[in-house]
C-alpha cells in the first residue's frame, strides 16, 4: 500500500486530506489516526480493520450534529437506544 506523502516526503495523515469537522467520515478518520498515532494502536488489529471498512462504506457527505448538552455520555446514550428499541 502506498502511503500518501507531501512534496518533502512527510507522511500525510487523513486529517491532512479530510477535515474532522466537515463530515462523519472525516471525524472517524480523525478517531482512527488518533488511535494509531497518539495511543499507539496497531492498524492491523481487527477493530481498526472494521473501523476502516465502516469509513470506506459510509456516505462521505453525512454530518451528524453534536448533542452539545449534558446527559450525552455513553451510558446515557445506550439507555436511550435501548428505550427506543423496546
């Protein structure tokens, strides 16, 4: 696989190509890069493959607005989803 590089040979990150605030795809690319380059996650593990598959197959124009208020932690979100699906 050819990794994109700048003219001076510096490796490009996905955030150099896609803004994390312009689309859900850009945001997930930012999450992927952060997991790999900040937290040291291997790009070879199954969940990183899965994340890339989701990114590759999603609508590149979709943008989901933030809730922006309290009560939107993971536990609250899971409880709301369970309530909606019951």
